[in-house]
């Protein structure tokens, strides 16, 4: 499972605000790093360029979609796990939720 670093940033932000049952961001990140099912996708200049034409208002969501598109362009078969209505309704990527 490919996990965009920008999604991890958002999760850490939510954890820091106390809006989840996860106790610490460090614990969360440690578990992600130890789980072999996850591959953390970095935020690169190529992904930033991929995000430029995306018409989704939230920057983080644009970058998450751009990461998905970038991975598809590399030949990977990917779907984005999200309940975000703006991403799902954009039709830019296949979504699961």
C-alpha cells in the first residue's frame, strides 16, 4: 500500500490536535514504518508538477491525488482510499471507501 507522505503529515496534525484515539504521533509513525504493507511515497518535484492542473481546492488533497496519478503513470495499478467528497467526485482517480 502506497502512503503519500502528505497524508502522514495530515494524520500527525490530527493526532497532535487530539482528534483521534491514537495517543502519540511518534507511536503512529513507528507503527507505519514497521508495517511491511506500507510504502511511504515522498513528495517530489514531479508530484508537485502533477498537481498543477488538478482542480481540487484543498492543497493537501491535490497532492494526494497527484501522488496517485504519479504512481499510475509509473505503471502501478492504484486506487485511493478516501472518504473525501471532493476527491471522489473529481473522477481523477479510482477511489475506495
